[in-house]
């Protein structure tokens, strides 16, 4: 699930969130739904371009870089608050 408003772009897709967080910081994680967390990013035109590149399979990332970032994102996701 991806949502968009003027200020923030949010996604519950862990893979997309991990990829975006390589270039843009995760502003917050909305844990209000106990079954699905939402990762929030500052919404910019460049971020929207990166999302489009992700869905068009145009982003090339080193597997090691991606895996390390996934560990960072998961640690933040499962950390308290």
C-alpha cells in the first residue's frame, strides 16, 4: 500500500522503503495498525521519480548495500517507538 499527500509519501512495502531509504531518510514509521507499519518519506518530485524507477525495475543496487540497508530498516522498524 502506497499513499501520498502533499507532505509525505508512505508505503508499507518493506522492499520499496528499503530502496528509498538509500537516498531519502525515513521521516517516521506509523505503527498505528498493529498488522502493517507505514514508512513515511518527505514527498518530493525526485522521490516520486525514484518510486517510478523502482516500479519500472530501473534501479541497480549492489546486493550487499541493499541487504545492509534492509537490516538498518528492520532494526528501526522493530525498535521500541
